[in-house]
């Protein structure tokens, strides 16, 4: 069933919950995504866990009227949904930008987070984005929004990505409201995630694609318990591109935590 609540700044949030048991699994999508990107995981894990999905502000069916964007505001979205769903303990599962959001949430509310699962994100926490990448994207979005968003989406796929899935992802990227998309992307320009790892005590499991290498040493240097699993022959959306293999990896991640 689709539910609604409001974030700390009054933006309406749409979310769903099914299944039973804590810690709950709270899925956090990335930039230009929405809760539907985890439909296959809801189906696979709701018989063993409470499963929560949500549309972050500016995405999907949630509201767009936000003055200040950024991972901190998105962390407030996650906690507002956890409160509305009555979730006290959660494993946060963040894809892409959602990985930074889950770190923010874990730092702000450590007593409510029992573990973190990163999906193709935070591969190199010492250099999150190549220099100038975000600024270049923002400039492109301001000048030629649809063209830039389509190019961004396609750069996250591989040659073997299913054409129907590729078309769906392009629609999702191009379909964002320009004002929201530019505000969100601009908020990522100067993000430094290293401080978010300083006080992180919970287990961390990364499920990454092989599109780029993972700096495992940087994670192990800062975390007490960490595991990295790399899925080959898959792009930036393993939960959609290789659902069976991804769900098996997610099962291992939950057991690890």
C-alpha cells in the first residue's frame, strides 16, 4: 500500500512498507531514481523482513518544493519515513547517491541503524567524484537538460544492458523536473564523505559493479567490519540489470550484518 508523510521541511513523501520483522530493510534510491527500482527486492525479501521503499524529495511521486537540497535533507526524508512506518531499527541499503544519504542518516541517528549496504556507490571514498564532473553536469543540465540527462543515464550502463531497461532509465532521468535535478546535483559539488566515516561503528557491505575499481583499503582503514562484493558484467543498476545475482549478494550482505 502506498503511504504518505512529510519530511522535516514539510515536503510530502511517498513510501511503501510490507513484510514483518526488525531490523527493517530501508531502500534508498539514487539520483533520478525512485522506489520502483527496488520492486524486485521487495518481492524477494518481504517474506523475511519488513521492507521499506520511498521516493526521496524531488523524485518519483514525492514533493519537489524544497529550498535546500543535499544528503542531509534526504536523510531527514529517510527518518521521517522510518518514523511514519514505526521502524526503530533498520539496515539502510543505498544505491548511488543513496549511499551518501545512508551515511548521513547513520551519522545523525546511529541508534537506529544496525548496518549499511552500499549498491555501486562509495567505490573510492577518498575521491568520490572526478574533479569537475559535477560542475560539468550542472552546466550541461542548465544548457541542454534533456540531452545531458540522457547522456548521463547512458554513461551508467554497459553495452549489454537490456534495451527496454535502458529506455526506462533514460525516461526516468529525462523526466526529472529541471529545477529539482539541478538543485540536487549542485548540492553534491563539494561533498566530502570522509568525515561521515569517522564515527561509523556498524557493519558495511558493498555490492558494486565492475565498471570501476573499489578502493577497499580506504574502507578497511576506517571501518571495523567491511566486506566488498563485485558483480561482473553489470552496469550501475545491478538491482535491475542482474536481479537474481544481486538478490543473492544482498542476502549475503544481510547475513554479514
